[in-house]
């Protein structure tokens, strides 16, 4: 028996990247397309879009990434969820302007959400084609530190695997496709299109800061059970951390010892209240920046850890 190297499972966008430019590009596409479809002037459409956003963020518990009638993530925790939430607002048509926009969108698209999905994916594809990388400052130095200290890092992201592979390759790091390699086979691996948003039929949930958070995420659970990470880090609690938090609280074998939530400018107060030592707190670390990870992981490395048969 021996103790394996410390194993980190991490989200990518929002942890290792600075997502603001990509998100602004998505907003720009949505505003431009809404203006084109509706006939509104671009400046007027920008004002309308901003107004919708203000109304959405005034009642964030009602908006976000909805799948089969359940909230997979909330708009105020998920930096990339606002355009989708604007689509929900338009689809609900709570005012004459939103109703007019809905009618305009449906002249060209089967559903409002199909329109939003097109705007999002086409913009992200263009962004990746035009940008060799958009890593957060210091991200490559953090990765270098982790590799020097013999950590293994697996990225689980809803972005395509090629984004992670290409952006780190720009800095000279080789990231393998995790679906084509075994855990521990190489220090850097990635699950692209990880499906963390997809929910199972059980409706299992936990209560966090007054919100109901869904934790039956079968595609993500498969990744967690295969990787059995010592720590999980992400910027969206519902997508990245709710399932590992529930597994740990339930005493599941192989559940992570530590969970880290990136402290973004938009991180809502209800999630900040969830930070604290387990079992009372769902999250151990509120991580101010990717460059804080070496300090936190060094603390975790110093803890006694259970031995595993044959390594990972």
C-alpha cells in the first residue's frame, strides 16, 4: 500500500482563465442579433438588454440553467448564465418589449433558447479561433508549481477538451484527453464536455444558503468516481462542487477531502455563507485567485491521507 500523489480535479473557465472577454463577446452577439431580428437600434437594444439583466438579478433564484424543469445552476453564481437567463426572461414575455422580442426571435428560430444556444456556441467557437489562450495571470506558473510538486491535475469542464489542450499547449504543457487515458497515467488530463449540468431522475438535492441545489448529476458522478480526487475546485457551486460536497457529506468512499470555490466578483452572498469547515460548511476554501492554490494545496498535502491500493 502507498499513498498516491495529491490529485486535483478542477474546472477550467473561471478558475484557470479570465472569462470576462469571452463573456462580453457573447453579450455582444446576443445584443446584436436581437437588434437585427427586432429592428431596434443597437444602442436601444443595449439599454433594453441591460434592463432585463437588472430585473433578472433582482430575483436570481428564478433564473439560470434550467434542465427538464429543474435549476441546474443559478444565474447569480454562474458567470456564463446571464444570456441564457435573458432568453428565459424574453420567453416568459413579462412586458410588451420582451413579448415583441420573443415574436421577432420566433420568426427565425424554433425556440428562444435555440436562438440563445446558437449565439453562445457560435461566439465561443469564434473566440477560441481568434485567441490562442486567455489564461488568468499567473496560471501557467501555478501549473508549473503543481507539476514540480508531483501533483496530478485533471480538468473537468463543459468546454471542449481542445480548448484546454490548446491553451496550455501555447505555454508548453501537454494535456491528455482523460477519456483516452487512465487516472494517473499522465500528470495533466482533461474531460471536455463533462456534462456537469445534466441531471438524473432522482431529484436529489441539498439546501445551501436558502437555495435548493440539485446533486444528481450522473455524468459528473462517473468522472468523480473514476478520478477519486483529493480536492475539487470550481467557480460555480451547483455545477462544480454540489455533487462532491454531497458525496463527502454522505461518507461516500473516494469523496474529496477539500473543496474550493473561486471567489469571483459576482460570487453571491448565499454561497459565501456556505464556506467553512466540514461538516457544517459545504466548502472548505474561498479561493481569491488561481495563484492561491499552491498555498491551499500545500496545506492539504500536509494532512494525513488514506493509503490507496496500487496508487491511482
